[in-house]
């Protein structure tokens, strides 16, 4: 999620330097958000922003008038205000800091001062913002419908909390893009290939946005690209995802390669998706044993039965006995709704919101989200 900046200054050189630093730091400061000081009171209210940077005019009277305006400015979104001016005028510095200004930057050493101020601001945000919750979706056997479940969970959570991000770590077979009818320009492999310069800007540019509010980081397009995905790259991508989105859903394969293990160890919840048949239960048992050997607490694992209600299923009581844990949730088998939605590239919770499978997924989202729903 981008951070919007509003910049008011009468000094073109100063404005260009400030904007260069802001863009370099991954902050959104388009040319249309850079205005002359006299226009700031008229233009700022039209644009909700996170950071306001003002260059105090050389004229003391105009500077004081600008500071008076800033003091009366309502901080509806917790905006932070940075003022740029001469440090040699202690009265002006004191006047600014006693009012609406959060940080006063010495114009004589502007770039260094701005970098330091941005660091303080981000540290404050980190203390107050909760990191995104990581939900791993793992199917020990093929055919469980785990990718479909991941897409629809992400869609429900995005609807309830404005956004979510999906990471496709089924590196050879990932089909999240197809399930959302998206054509990503960049993939996880591209991001890992540039791991040395991976930052928030590069990460956000690598995502493909769905109209539902889900943002996708797609799997590699070609088999040859899979080797570019590394545990270190996945770790950095996950950290950026957690700092940018309230929910991070990761669709895993069952290879337990280093990048997959990295996700399992850092997940808040692991949804182990199974069907009630002998092969699925056998593989689920093996997966649970291996997860424990990796040092992952079994308390973070939730057992999900997908495509529930098929003929000749193993009784759920026998499944719980075999796996040594209770089933957390059942998602009913609804091939008509699911196949139509998947073939159309539309999450079933959007295409058929009243279908039993959609209601079940919505209930599952409520069971794992851990946050209050924003109904606005």
C-alpha cells in the first residue's frame, strides 16, 4: 500500500531534491502533489495524505502565516508534518515545533535531514501498526482444491479489510493467476532475481491487483525460472508483504523445500487442506510429522476438510483419530459452483456468494482472521 505525500514549497530546487528523496524511499509524491505554498490551503483538503512536507518561505511573516494554517489543519488520518527552514533562526524552529510541525529540517543539509526524519517516522509507524497476519495454505495431496480455497479466502479477507496479498509458492504448478484471470507482468522469480535491491517499491510494482482488492505475487512463468526463487528472497518478500497488507495468504506446495519451510516457520496459521480419503489422510499424517520435526508448533495448524460430502468418504471421526487432531472446518463439495467460477476466472465467493461453499469459506475466514471486520 503506497504512502501519499503532499509537498508545498516555493523553491523549485528544494522541491526537486525533496521529491527525489521521497521517490527513492518508495513514497508516492506525483508532480501534481507538489504546489506553491500559497496554493497549499486550497489544494491539500482535496487529497488525503500521510505525510505533509512544507518549505517555509524566506519571509518571516509568510512563514508564520503558514504555520498558523498548519496548526488549524485537522489531522483526520494522523498525518505527519515536516517543515523545512533555516536552523539559524531558533525562534522560528521553536515556534514550528510548538505548533503543528512534527519535525523541523535544516534546509542547509536537507537530504540528510530528510532521510533522518523519514527514519523516525517509519519507526513510529512500525510501533503502532500491526504486522500483517500470515496464513499458509498447504495440501499434502493433489486434488484437494487448496489453491481455490486460498484465492477465495484472500477475496473474503480483502472485502472485509480493504486488501490482502496472495503469494503463489506452487512454483511449478501455480495457478492463482488463472483462478483470478490475471496476467502478471512480474513474478516471484523476477523479485528474487533482484533480491539485492528488493524494497517496498520493487515489491509493490511486482504485484498484480485484482478488482476485489487481492494483490497477487505470481508463481514463475517458466520452469527455468523456478531456480531463481530462493529462501532469502521469499523471506524478504514476506517481510514486505506483512508490512504492507493486513493479510498475507501463501499457497504452498508439499515439497518442503527451503523457501516453503521459511513460510511455514513464519506463518501465524497453517491451513492443512485434505479430503476424506485414505491417500489424503496418509499424506496429511506424514506432513504433520514433518512439520513438527521442522520445529513448527502444531497449535498453529488448522485441519480443513475440503470438498466435504463426497460418496464413500472416510468418516470424520476416523480421520481425527488417525491424525490426532480435531477437524477445524468443513468446506462442502460444490463442483457446479466451483468449476464454473474457476473456468470463468472469478472467485466463487464473488460469482455465487449465496452458494453453500461461499458461505462456508466466509465462515472460515472469520475463524482465522483474528481482526475486527471493517464494515465501512
